[in-house]
């Protein structure tokens, strides 16, 4: 007796002449600009994590030192009670933790961009474009170009070029998605 609707019972189908066999993808080959972009992004995010740790430590140790100074020198504050307490301390520690977490995620994305991961590459590229726009805005707001702003623009520009502008990066990611049989035919 067959399955309802006139179909044969499950498991009684004859073997099919075709089947799904995953084709091996070509190996991913990083190009020089992608490697440079990864290294620069990892260095940048490591420095950002150190900045976050520094702000965190400043909040912990600096707030207590400032409160001690205020308590020891009340005459400089017109003999008023100033409590530089937990509100400012919590804010500074929170800023340090947020900066550390953001740059730790950027480190992860920079490492994953070369593994290869399209999502990590594009998220990192968007963040770097935002950093680049911020550096350009800072350059335009001051009216004069400082060495640090020019270095940050060049640094972030090299990362953006390596991640999204260089055609060799597109070829490397496209090569990863081609099956080995397609590439052997010259496609």
C-alpha cells in the first residue's frame, strides 16, 4: 500500500544518479594590501584597548587622589565641601570599559577579516570609514593640520584601501567562493 496521494512510501525511492557532494573551495590567498590592513587594524585596536585600560585606571586611581587633594586643601575651594564621588568615578570607569570593549571587538574583527570572513571585513570597513570621517572632521575643525591627524588619516586610509578598495582583495574573497572544479576550467 502506498503513501496518501499516490506517492511511494518514504525510503522506497531508487538511488539517484546525481547527489550532493560539496565541492572543495580554492584556498584563500591574502594579498599584500589585505595583510597590511589587518596588521594596521590590529595595532590600532590594541592601542585603543590600552587607551580604555588607561581611562579605567585613571578613573579608579585618579578620582581617589583628586578627592584626597580636595579634602586636604579646602581653602582653595572657598571652604565648601566638594564631593568628587561615585558619580564621576562611575562615569569615567564606564567610559573606559566601553572603549575597551569596542576596541576588543575591533581586534576580533580584524583577525577574522583574514580568516576569511566577509561579514567581519565589511563591519571593520564601516567602522574604519567612520574613524576616517571623524579624523577628517577633526582636521577641518581645527583649521591647521597636526601631525597626529595626518598620521591617523593615512593610517585609516590604508586600512580602508586594503579592506574595500583594492581589487585584489575582491579577487581573493571571490576565489574562496569558487569551487575547485570551476577554477580548474579557467572560469
